[in-house]
C-alpha cells in the first residue's frame, strides 16, 4: 500500500513538474518570438513606436494586458496589434509576463528637445496650477519611476510618451480617464516638454 501511495505521489509531482515546464516553455516562446518582435527580448524596445517594458511596474503591465484583451484600451496601436496578441492570454500568463518584464534591467533613452527641459521639469514638479493640472510626480514619482498601477516613464521614448499624452487628451485612449482630465488644458509644447523631461529620468 505504501509503495502504491509513493508511486501515486511521484506521478503527481511529475505531472506538476510537466505543467510548470510547459508554462515556462510558453513564457519563453512568448517573450522570445511574440513580444520580442516589437518590445525586444528583454523589454528594451529599439523603436519609439513600441514602448519599453523593461523595469516597468508589474501591476501596470498586467492591467494594460487585461485592458487590451477586454478591448477597454482602444487607441489605434492597441487595436492594430495588442487585441490579437492578448486574445489568448490567461490571467496567469499576464501576471507572468508582467513579472518577467518588470524584472528586466531598463536601458536609458535619449531625451527629446533639450530646450524644453526647464518647462518639462516645472510641470513635472509643480504642475500647471492655473489650469488645475497636478504635478506629475504625485503619481509617477520624483524620478518618473512609477508605482503599482502608475507606470514608470523614466527612460521611455519621449516620442512614445508624447503620443500617449495626445491620445489621452483626445480621449482616443480612454482606459485612464484621469489622464484625459490632466491633459485637457495642456498645449502641445507643454506635453512635448514634460514627455522629454520624463524620458530623461533614470
């Protein structure tokens, strides 16, 4: 009887190991052959059309993946690329992908227009009180490191950040209504300046 029980336990453990191995293999396939196409194998994208994921807040990545799958994030790139990619992801796979990219070392990004750094820093640290625009650091951190559901912006492509701000302003990206309110009264030059400043943080 003991031998039968031991054999059963061994089979159970082997089955669990096989499931874990299969999950690891699937994650490797996704990060190497699917996500890497745009975001780089380690999450350090080399093209400003695609955001860097390395070092990003895991909870933020997970929430965005869910928003893509549920079609709640509806900006044009989301519809063109991410709806299809996320359609087969399970909640556990989203969590694993988020953890993987959050653990990768982020690379710095070349900042945008240097002449706009002063304005960008002022908006980041003080906001635009005359337009009820809060300081960006309140949610995204003093060095744009982000926290929990608030994304890391440091080291991101300034062009990508500016594009997202424009999507928020026009409500083209509607899964973060607070950002529509933040950007509503901002000018293009103000958004460009703060995007350049955020991208320059490390």
